[in-house]
């Protein structure tokens, strides 16, 4: 009996040793506790400075003076004295029309005036004689009155002849076509030797002023109070014209706001305005479409960051501010935002904010500032898109 008991105990002990050994060999290894990896980010400094405000629109370049040269008398075009594309000044002779018929009419009017004047001189002498005879009752009163009426009639005839001479001289001046504006000659439509008529719809060519020029553009009617304040300001509002987009296009010229229209378009809800540009390099061309930027004011001491710095939360905007090797969440209020910059309140000037890598961050996350992204300032202007 005792032998059986010892055997059972021995089996139990052996089974226990086998179980302990098996658990020791198969138990999971203890996990090592390690610190979370740092998140690589890019950062920028919050910049405080005066930021100009702009409003933009699409405009069309217009010439201040453009004249289509048309004949004012019928005749043959004898000479064209300018070339296409030539610059001309006011009063320059552009072309001539055959004037022989008009000169003949002028000479005829001068001859008629001389005839009328001779008749008038004789009638006036006779009137003086009749006056003396009338005082002595040498002639009747009726004869004297008839002579006096003849003198008035010949005076009127002489005045009519003088008017005919003036009319012929005006017609003669029309045979010499002179420039009414200073500008550039366009493409010629008629060659020398063609017969011109006043009724012709097509002119010889156009003369268009290039310097200075104006730009007409439209803005939303909400901008009307701002435009009014700019017009009445003692300092003209600065206007810039760009070829293409205002941010990436090339600057064509700088001018000043000169006019706003007297009514708002009921169909589009926009107000038209004009700006005048000095154009010595002739970069602005009549009919050209340009992007117009008007400086409407300046935001003083504004906090400026790139748009990607500000994140949208469930209830408000926020940004990640660098604090040592970690980040903290700081609430942000957006005052203005566009594709180039964002004006904010909340952070302080000089704070370092995360500009890239926010998707892996949360409050208290460790960060590593990328070596090629040392804190940098942002560049840009406040611009209101049309």
C-alpha cells in the first residue's frame, strides 16, 4: 500500500515538473517599453507686419482717343503720307485728296465777290449823290429809297459771296487729311488712286493713342463704398495691370483710379470703373484683357502665416505651436485667407508653428524639425478675389 502511494506521488511530481518546464519554454517574451518616434515636420515663424489689402478684377485696355480717318469730301486719294504702325502727332498731314474741283469753285466764288463788291461801290456813290439831290428836292423821295435798297441788296450779295468763299476754303481744307490725335497709325484699308466718298462706311485707317491709356474693369457692387472712398481720397488709389493671373502674371503697368460709373449694372450686380496708366513702353495695348489689382488699404500689425498652417477643428480653427521638442494646440481665429497667406489672431508674433506634417500630430507629440525647413518667414499681400 505504501509502495502505491509513493508511486502516485512520484508521478504527480514528475507531471508538475514537466508542466513548469513547458510553461517556461512557451510563455511570451516580455515587451520592451520604448518612447514614441518623433514626427518629422516643417515649421514657420508667425510674422507681424503691415500687409496691403488688394481687390482684383478683369479689365480691358482702352485708348483715351481713337479716331477712324474718313474723307469729308468726295475725291481721288492722291497721296498717303504715313506708313502703317507709324507714330504721328496732332496736326500731322496723313493723306491728300484731289482738290482741283474745289479750287475752281473757290476761284469762282472769289470772282463773284469781286463783281458784287464793284457793283456795291458804284451803288454807294450813287446813293451819296441822290442824298444831296434829295435835300434840294432834285429827285423824288422814292428814287432815293430805291437806291438805298439797292445798296443793301448788294451788301447782302457780297456777304453771300464771302460765305461761299469760306465754304470753299473749308472744303479745300478737307482735301488735306490731318491727324486729330497723337497716336499710332493702324492698318490701311484704301490705297492711293481710289475714289473716296463721304458715304463710305470704311475709313482709310485709324489713329489710336497708346500713351497714356485707360483700363476699364468691373467689381462687385459691395465694393462701391470702398471705391467711393478711394476716389475722394487726396492720394490716388494705386492700380496695377498684369498679363494673366495677378500673382503669376507679368506686370504691364501701374496707374491710378480715375472714375467709377454712375450706376450699378442691374443684370450682373457689378460697378464699372476706370484707371489711367502711363504707357511709355507700350506694354498695354487697346483691346487687351488684363488682371487689375487695386490697393484698397493696409492691415496694420497683422499676424501673417501660410494658409497650410491653420487647421480646421470640430468647433474652431487651430494650429500646432512648437514648444521645445513637442507641440501644443493653440486656438486660431482666421481674419482673412487666400491662396498665398492667412491673417490670424491667437498666436503671438515670433511663435513657431507647424506648416507641414500635421496629419500625424496631436497635443504633446514629439517632433523633429526637418533640416531643410528651418523656421522661415512668409511673403505675400492681402488680396480679395473678385
